[in-house]
C-alpha cells in the first residue's frame, strides 16, 4: 500500500523541448525545479513528443527519478493512476501542450510564466496558488 499522503499532492507533468533547460531547443525550466518537486513528495513526470524510452533516459541522465513518462495524449490516464493528487498540472511551451492538458482536465502552465512562478515558490509547492494562466502567455505560445 502507498504511504499515506500528509500534504496536498500535486501531479506535475513537464514537457521537455522548449520547456526544460536540457531540451532541444532549451527552455527556461531548470532540472532543479523538478528535483525540488520530487523532494517535496509530489508526483512528477514527463509528457513529451519524444519516445518514452528517450524521455526516461534523458531524465535519468539528469538525476531525476520521475514517476511517469509518456506522450501528451496519455495525460488523461494519469488522473486514474494517481487519484490522490489534488491538482494536475502540465508545464509546456506550445498550443499542443495546452490542447492536451485542457482535454485531460489538467491545468496548463505556459513555460514562460511557470519558470518564474516556480522560481518564486519552489520551496513551498504545497502552497502554490493558481498557476500562470495560459492566456497570460498566449502570445508566447504562438511562437
Ligand atoms: Mg515543447
């Protein structure tokens, strides 16, 4: 049986390319944010256009023990797989990210706002307020 959860559990999915600093192209989110979220006990993983094996290899290379990896259209399944999570968040850089996140009932955080938001609140993931809204970053998302 899983350990009891004492804090509000977030499930955070990160895109890679255009989102993470190690992506191609690089994005603004450093892997330290992912480590911090994992250390805080949240469910952290990846939804990217890359193959699952490529995702796992890349995160492993960066020392991040993520709990899920897959394509963006598989986000919906995560809601059933991690029912203890109280918020489901996908961080990405494109309309595709937004479309799949919204379709799966996830909050979509555009990466430009998310990087600054996480930098500000990264020590206290449990008390994160509403994340950056997609509409705040709409112009960037059109790039
Ligand atoms: Mg991307």
